[in-house]
C-alpha cells in the first residue's frame, strides 16, 4: 500500500518517518520523499494514530488527489535542487512530465491554482534557498555556486537573487543575520 506524506523534504525526514512507522508496527518497503510504500495493505485501524504522530513531527498524511500531485511536483523540485544541484538535461517542464507521467500544462495549472505561484517560481525559490545555504557555508565562491546550480552566469544568479530577496548575494553574505526559510515553508 502506498501512502503520501506532506512536508518530507530531506533524508532526515525520511529517517524520522521510517522510525515513526516502525514505532507503530508498520513495515515500510520503500520510503521516498513524500511517498511511502508499506507492506501492509490496510492501515485503517491505526491511520488516525499515524496521522497524529506525523502531525506532531510537522508532517501530514495526504488523502486528496490534487494535494498528492502538488506534493509530488514539490518533492521532485526539491530533490532536483538539493540532490542534483538543479542540473537539468531537459527543460523543467519535460523533467516533470517524465518524472510524473502527466501533462505539464495540467500540472502547471493545478499547481498555480492550489499554491498561488507557478512551478517555475517555486523552482526559482528553491534554487535561491540553496544559494543562501551555500553562501552561509562560505565554502564556495559565487562563481562556483552559479556553476554548481547550473546558472548561465554569475550576473544571472545575482539578478535572480536580488529579485527574490531584495539583496545582492554579497550583501546577504555580509549580513549573516538573515535566517533562511525552511524548504517546506516555500
């Protein structure tokens, strides 16, 4: 049985959810971002308990089909930015179509309707959060960050960063007091 969970955005989230499942006596066959495959075919007897446990940890069970699709789109984008450095061999629309086996136009319309922003804007927000993270770590130059996140130039990265944050990357780096936003709040 597959269940879908909102706000799973990192490997630590996967570990926490897996631990919660084990605590409740459930056996996971596969734990991915936002999606779990259980050995059990029916969890109706402990579904409410599972939902409460997950909510106490900042997660939520998804039941609605639209919400599941939106969460899949978000998880693919987060994975792309966090684990693949935003490196696409195809366009974002082609990537999502291939990953989710759905028409991009329908995905885009649904995402915009539910989230109030476009998929592309969400992708940009994720990339900018990754840039902030890398700037705070202070291990890479801006050129290296631009290259790592597949920006065509440092100027393009800087312009996009300023549009989203209101600050230049170098000014952001100097401030150090600005808190980054958690991925699940974007």
